């Protein structure tokens, strides 16, 4: 399954305003992949607020993630966002939790983050301006994940995917990686699947995108 829409409450305007006010604290993410520093991130939970890559980039063994990942000083700068994450996914054991910024004109090239087919990343749109698209390839055909303001998806990042911001507005999402869920977390996925189904079955009205 390439993605699953999640049945969770939208973050709201306060979280978007908080993210926009913290732009000076963001750092370039995957520097060099997107020209002019248009792809930025801020880690609220991780190895440090400026450490936005995976654990392996910093020499942390996979087995040591749970102990290494902590709430960072950026979490104190973003209390509304942090509270939203904690109340939306109570008792979950988090990996990285990052605010992501794609500036106007930013284009993240197609790439895959891992090889195993799994819904391992939760992406929540604080805003998703007209002209922004989250694209992925499935068997040679390019599709679009139907993001909208406040909408959340569990995304399978083993599919090659790309994000473009052809708007004049900063695009803010945040990404939550959960190392270990609980009964409530599992119930969220089951409830979401019953509501929205597998997009490959046409339940969500997914349509191919050309190009």
C-alpha cells in the first residue's frame, strides 16, 4: 500500500503559525539535493534539533534508537506542535519528529527512503497550497497523494516519491516516525483503513498524474 489516510484531528492554525514563526531555527535538509536551501527541517524529537537525517547518518546503531532519540530544545520552541503530537499519539515511542519546510519553487527529486514495503512515516500537512504536489511512482505510473490543509497520511516511502512547491507560499508539513505504537495506535490504523481503504483499490478516488 503506498499510503493510508489517517483519521486524526487536523493540527489547526496555531500549529501552522508556530512553525512559520520558527523559520530562523530550521536547517537545510539533505543539503545539495534541493537548490538554494529550499528544503529545510527542524527536529522536535531526535538526536538534536539540527540533526534531521536518520540515525545511521550520525553513527547511531539501529538498536540504540530508542535511547538516543529525545525531545530537543526545538520542542520547547514549538509547544503547540509538541502537545499535538503527544496527544494525537499517546504513549507512542517516537523516532524522529520533524517540522518540514519546502519553500516556493522547491522541488524534491524522486527518491526512495528505504527498500522494505511499510507505512513507516506519518506526514501531516500544516498547509498544502495550490501548486504543491506529493508524487510517487507505482509500477512506472506517477500518482499524487491527495494532501490538503490539515490532512494526515501514513506514507510508504519505499516507493519513489517527489514533492514540488509551485506556489508562492511556504509549505509546512511535519513528519512523525513511531518506533513502537500501542493499542490505540493500532486501532487508529484499523479505523483509518476501514474509512479510507487502500488507494490502489480506488477507494480514495486516486487518479494517475502525467509526468
